[in-house]
């Protein structure tokens, strides 16, 4: 899948008293209280839950910054610019296409932290790791690419699969796959590639790992970073990611100016500058404050029980109060989700069919009742929950998402409340991230609120593929990397290939609309809200120069922006 599980982060809610003590303790331990170090140290938060355990780019739960598409330690060949929809050079200086062959040229002078040169052989070796271990997320590159060759030290040639010439997915992988040093990873046994803790990472980025604990992860500037002349030299000597036990503690530290850049969900963020006059800003000063980039989905297991019936799933889709999720769970930072898996704004909007979306599901309990009673033949029991003709009760179905993802927990609470009121018994289950992730991949769930392929070079193709393409998806009980609900429809593969190879946007839109129609008719996944790729709010107490809509020199996030923010910001007193 395009976006690995484990990368986006949400937070645990604590009571205010616990939050205050946690914030004070962390400030004392990390030195966020001020002093000379604040002119050389950038504090960030919101992208790491819990104590860091590994910095392995090949695993699914890598700690910050490896787990968030930030290129502080490891780098990718290209950055994806969320604002323009374009891929921009990073390790690579560019890519040239000639029919089904993409030729990537590396920048001059690329090196690893240990001083060894970074060459095209490292690129080939990185992608070849997926041949050594099936658990590596980018292994599907070999579905779309027949060969990856290094004719010289600065050139990498990608030859597309002639039967599935999928440039879109390849560009995803070139933007989102960290390039690794072959001389380091060759020493790791095949079976341990995804489990290796990699606590002494050797990358090519502008920072190295200085220290880590349950309180923070600290990076220090690498003085010999190869990209200083090309990409700009970062200003902070250190970047510290503080780790909190919950939203309240983190948001309090941010409001106090102890955190400079926060990716926490912060409801009513506008009150910080409108009512309290704090030096706090977001991407834009008006709602929804953040730049949309993803659609969290209620993914449904389509393989067993009543939820295997598309009519029941459609009835569920009409039983969810999307406006309440937007207003309450998202604190007004989202429009109500529509019946489409394509974002109605931004680069994807060219493919969004507003008329078709409006004709799909919406919050309508009466339509839930009509579908269940007239199409399915169900009848309400004495407890208000529908029972199928064979006596099967519609629920309780467990709706899961990780504990502590507070806005997502709130969204699922609304799903459970409104669905149950409409006659489909849904209960929430909030547990450890790893448990939810494992159950999702293995198909051991009823429904899970999860993220699916954010905005990327291939979107919305990648999002639709991740939801409903069952090619190369293993059966329930084995780990899947996309189509977790194991949905099948005969028309999907050909339509996805048609969208990927369309000669123009109109051709792609026609295929996307048909795919979206299938999703509307079958409801294997239900969009619940629109979200930014990262929540983005910053304090100008200690640092200034962060990007905003009025100064959009890069996207409002730490991942997928290279080091543009780090090389542009300045200490507040300078």
C-alpha cells in the first residue's frame, strides 16, 4: 500500500491533572523550558506515540522520523509536492521516460553517514530487498516493473512490465521508498529484515540519530551532509521529537511555546490566536485550517457473516451521521464525507464526480430501514436491532481503531451510536495499535477505521487499488498489504489498468467514476471524514519562517517536504 500502517499518529486522551504533570515532567527532562539551546534546537511533537523501539524503514512500526516520510535520516529518490502534485528531485536529479523505461539519474556527491558513496547499486539493492522478505511493503514494485538495473554509478533504469505499464505506482515508490545502504543491510538475515531494530541507523539525510528514550527522540545535524549545496543546509543543530502520554499534555506544551511544530489534533486551534493572542498559526487562519490530504475509511470485512452482503453494507452506509462526525469528532476541521473515495478538492478534484457522489449514500436511517426490510427481508427484533430471515441478528459488529486516536475514537462512537439507532448493532473496540494492525492485515475484524493511500503521485488510483483490488491479496489468515476487507469484483482489475494507462485525464476520470460506482453499490469501505496528511500548527515563540498558505514555499507537513522547512526557519530573535 502507498502509506504504510504506523506512519500517521493519533494521541491518547488523559485527564487534565495528569496532562499538566506529564507536560511539566517532560519539559524538565528535555529542556523545552527555554535557554540558549532554543536558538539551535527545534522541538516537534505528534508523530511518535510511545517509546521508540526501532528505526527500521522496512518494518511497519518504525519510530520517528523514519515512520513519517521525513528525510532527516534516510532519503527517497524524490519528494512528492502535495501543493503541486509533482515529484521533485531529492537523491535523484530527475527521471526521463522513453516508452516503458524510466531512467533515473542520481545527484552528484551523494554519500552515507559513514562516508561511503551512495550509488545506483544501493538503489537496486534497496528494491531487491523485497525479494528477500515478503513482508516488505514496497514489494509490489515487481508487479509493475520487470527489471531495475544500474548501468553505472549514477544511473538506475526501471523497465516497466509491458502488460501492466504502471508509471503511477512506480512514481509512488520512487517518492516513498527510503534508499538504504547495501553494505549495511546485506548483513541482515532475510527473515530479520522487517524485525531488525536498526537502532544505529546509517542513512544519507541531513541528521543522524543522537539519542532516544521514552521521553524523546533527538537528532543532531550531520556536518558533512551531501545535499548542503543542493538542498540547503538545515538551521537547527538538533531536532527533538518530544513524546507525550496524551493530547492534553502535548497541546499544553505547545501552547506554552515548549513545542515549536505540532502534528497533534488540536480542536478549536483558532482560539489560541483569536482569544488568547498566542503566537500560534496554522496553514490558513480560517476553517478548516489545514490542507486536506486523506480520507479515513471504515473498512469492512466482506468475507463472512451478514457484512458479506453488499445490501447490509449499503444499509450501514446510510446509518452513519457524517455531518456529526465532521462537526464533533473533527471539531469542524472537515466537511461531511461524501459517497466517493476521491477527494473533492485539490489535485484529485478533476476526477471527482459530484453528481454521482450525491446520488450515493447519505445519512438516511429511513433508507437503511427500506434496504433491510424490502431488499433483504429483515425485521426488527424487540431490542430494535434487525434480524435476517435466517434468524441472524445484525450485530454486535465490532468497529475497531487504535486506542488514543481520539478524533477517530470519537468518529467510531458516532458510527456505533447512529448505526445502532438505525437497527444495526455496532460496538466500538479501541485497543493497541499493533493489535488492530495485525487483525486488519490478517482479516480478523468486522470493521476498522483506517487510513488508505493519502494524496500521492498515483492518487486516486492508489486509494482505489488499496481498497478493492484483490490481485495478489492472500486469503484471510495471511497478512495482506492492501484490500484488507478482501473485496472482489470482476470488473475492478481491468478498470484500474484502464485508469493507469489512460491517454488523458478524461479517460482516467471515466474509469475512476466506474470504480467509484462499484464502491457506492457494494460499500466495501465507507469514507468517514477528510483530514490533512499531518495536522500542522506552529508556534513562533522560538522559531519563525514556517510555510503558510500566504507563503507556500512547501507543503504544511514534515514528511514529503525534504528539508525545505528546516533550511528556511530562523530563531525568533534573529
